[in-house]
């Protein structure tokens, strides 16, 4: 039975105190096995493929956003799903963004959240990848 991981309750900075549910994150999958080590490293396994998510201050860090909640489901709740390979590429692309661009990260998170709320997850995801590529 394939499984999917949905991230939500996102914020740009782990110290942000939210007054609402924050941003919705991606749905990642399908995968067969979920493994957590001390809730510090979260692994999604599909056959021989493994994608690892890390945490920071009890928040899951992915693509420059810190998520407070996750949900594992048997069916994706959205039509936009990142495969484990796409999630790995996204994580690597974010890790390679030079640190001098970190000052614009909160502004970009607000911009992408607005795009996501008005135009959907897929456009926001594509814009995020394009912006990251441009900042390299």
C-alpha cells in the first residue's frame, strides 16, 4: 500500500510564533516505509530509494520552510505530489542556494504562500524552483 507524507503548519523561521496554521507544504510520495530516528531524521523508503527529512527545533525543514505538522495518508490530498526523487532534487537545490540570499527567504516565503493560496500548489512549487535556480 503506497503512502504519502503531507507537510503543513509551515513558517519561514523556526522561531516564528504563528497565529494561524501557516503555510501548506508539499505532499511527498509514494513510499512504502516511514522510519524516524529520535524524531530527528525522518526517512521515507520506496524499494531502494530513501529520502531523508531533517528537523530543527522540533520542526521539519524542507525547501526553506519549517513545518510543525505532518500527516501520513494512503492517498494524496492534492493532485500535486513530489516523488521521492523530486523531493531529493528540491532539497539539494535549496541546500545549494548561497547563504547571502537568506535575508530574502522570509519575503519569498510570503510571496510563495500568496501564490499558493490564489493559484495552487503546483504554480507555487514551480516558481520556488525557478527563483532558487535564478539565485544560484
